[in-house]
């Protein structure tokens, strides 16, 4: 007997367990997300579908279809994508983890904007699975207390602005308590669809997969970082930061050691216990926090321009030396 209810049919296809479940087509994945966002799933059906997709594991064409569907719910106006000469870059900071400390990527993007090197947009979303300590807001407050960065805060766009019904799913996601395809999809939404993009994740399962997805969605260059607490932030402790990058069809996997950067760094500045000091640390551009800001900026500059990381490091280093000479 053919299932007549389209929602039940979608759940049945993916809900047969790890070995018997079938992948959705790109069109079916888009249909599922559209119906979910339109409120056509009951709470029980939504939970069953999201859990089934988690067990089965999403594939590239499912994520592409899901992201395309979510982007159809866009409302409002956003800054237009800058010309290529301005090195546009989208950095997705939609992380849903028990975040500790400030968000290094925000300060690095403000530095790049201040120096006229990269014109960026930050996509982010309020955490739903954890009682977040407001890392994004507190980082911005620290930056606003710094005269040289306060006027260079990048464009900030919430996922719920890119997909109007997204916030309606917050209660369901919090009640379920596990990460789902929704956590992945919100990392794929951006208004500058052809600009280079950097996404942070907290595990390596989807790293290479997301490169293929973002390329299919229009970003010809970018990186997926297994960063600090699920953000794009590089780590500066003993463990190097791993990431996958793509430039067209060329895909690579690399790690970044903190030792490749010439600036003083101190991983403890990324801990929650140091966040209250960020305002003071950002006012001293010789601090270890600024060393990490410059390192993060060099990485972003490399992705935005397609230049080798060593070349971007040298550009940032030259700026630092000029600033010191004029101090």
C-alpha cells in the first residue's frame, strides 16, 4: 500500500534504521524541510524525522536540498555582496555548544575590516541546546569598548533573519536536546551566496562533506574548521587546528600549528575566566590576545583572497610593524 500522507511517507523512507533507511532525493529533502518550516509536521513527527535523519546520517544532496528549501523563506534586505576587489567573506558562527570564552573570529574580522583587507559578514544564531553565556554579545561589547574596533564590527545577520520560520523551531530543538540536520543547515545559510565562506564545526564527521555542499550551493572557495568549541576560532594549545578547504573542485585537508604565526599567543585568553578581561586586552595591541587576533585574521585573509597562509601572515605582519613604527 502506498502511503498517501506526504509527511508520513518522508518519515517512513528515512526511519527504517541504520541499515534499511534510504536517502532522500535532493527534492525530497527540500520538501521535508519546507513542510517542517511551514508547520506541517506534528511535534512527534518532527522529532521522529530529525532523529531518523541523525541515525541515518545526511548526505551531500540531502543537505543541499535542505539548505535550498530554508533559503526560500528569506525575508528582509541585506547588504549586497561586495565587489571581488574588496575580498568579501562570509563567516558562519552559528554554534550550539557550551561555549567558553570570547569569540576570537569576531575580533579578527573587525581588525581585517579596520585595515581594509576583507569585507565580511557574520552569520550567527542564538544557542538552543545550552544556556549560553552570551559569548557573541559579550565579545561585541568588549570590541565596542575599543575605539579602533568599535567602528569596524562586521555585518551581523542571524539565521532567523535568513529563514523567517527558523525561530519557531527553537522550542522543539531544545526539547529534543540533540543536534540534528537543523544544526547543519543553519551553517549553510548566507545572503552572499558566491562569496568565500568559513564554517566552524565541533567534530570531523561532516567536515569534508560540508565542503562539497557549500561548493554546490555556490561558494567556489572556503574552509570548514574543526575549531575551538564549534566556532571558526583556531586553537592555540597543544593540539593543532584541523580544517578542510576547497578552491573549486580542489579539496584539501590541513592542520594549523600555533607556531606558524610570529605573534605572541596564550591559549588561556580564550577561556571563560579571561573573557571579562577582553576589553582591556583588546586595548593593548601588544597583548597575547592580539597575537591570536592577528593569527585568526591571517587565516581568514588567506581564505578570502585565495592566497597561501604564509603570504597572508606576512601581510598582517607588515601591518603590525608599520603600526609599531608609528606608535
